[in-house]
C-alpha cells in the first residue's frame, strides 16, 4: 500500500515563533511513521509553518502574488530547506529512510497558473526503498517571477502520480468541523459542507480547510483529515477524523 502523508506546517512548527520546530510533535510523528506497517511505501509532504509563511508574508508572496526579488526567493526557499532538513533528520533518527526532494528545483507554473511537477524522481525513490520528503516551496511562475507552491497542491499532484491507495492530512484540528464544532465523519460533495467551510467561493489552497476539501475531493484515492494524535491510527489503516471521498473513490 502506498500512502501520501501531509504533515501540516502548524503541526510540526511553533506557529508564533519564526523558524522554530515543534520538536516534540515532529518526533512523535516520526515515531508513528517508523512504527507503522506502511514501511517504505510512504511519501511525506510538509507545510511551511513558521518557516515559509513568515518569510512569504514579509515579501508579499502567495500562491497568486509573485516576486522577481532574488533575495526574497532565496529567503523563502532557504527557510523551507532548513525546515525540510530538520524534518528529514528527525525521520532519519527514528529509522525512516527519508530523503529530501525540493520542488523549487523542478516545478513550474505557466502564465495561466497551471502547475507542472515532474514526479519520476519521487516514484523512483519509492521503488528504491526511500521515503521522499517534499515540502511547500516556491515555484517558477511565468509572468509572475516566483509564487508559493503549497503542500496541499503537492499532495494533489503526487497522489495520482504514485498511485496512492490512501492520502492523509495531519492538521491541528481532529477533522473537518461542522458549524457546531463537531467532526464531520465523511464528505462526498463540497456542497454538503460549503456552509460549514465558509461558502463555495473559498479558494485558499495554502491553508484554508475549504481549499483542502475541494482539492481532496478530486483525488482518485480516499483522503482522511485528522489531528496529530490520530496519526498512528491512520497509518494502521483506520480512518480517524474526516474521510473525504468524491464520486470516483466511492
């Protein structure tokens, strides 16, 4: 079984402290991955948390607003590389054969915003027994310089590319919440939960839950959104939190 696992940036970093890793949370996640039956058949994607988001905000860069400032590009990408190195090191210390993969080196958007992400290296690394670890990053963007490539976008690109059987999104909340703050067990259409997620016009794919749900519904494999404490259960094959499965995954 092949799993694509997203570790939210707010899960593994201290949100209010620039460039600060939450060592306890990251170590717990690494231990869960190392102890799971998934073994080598996992691709890890992590968000930016207090690393990338801090620098991106400083330079006014987002998924839609780009920059031609080389210094800004180095600052944002450099921060994400530092976080990625920390994640890979903690996974390696736990016995996971983790290796870094930096999207900025390969991905691109065309002028209309469509993403091109080569994935042959990720598939080959999986076949060779490694655990590729990708991260939210910048991406070369025609007519915009460089824009943000979110971890959520990476998950959407990678899951079909590696024929993932399951997708997990580890967030700071225990699942997708309804208007009353309760976890929604299963989502099959966006319309069914639009009111709870702020309406059908939500387009934030870099952090908003509405954007996550929209993207995950389009995947060919079922996705599960859950909190950090439920990571071992997800890796054991359970479906804690919210299962998101569109028509093609039912």
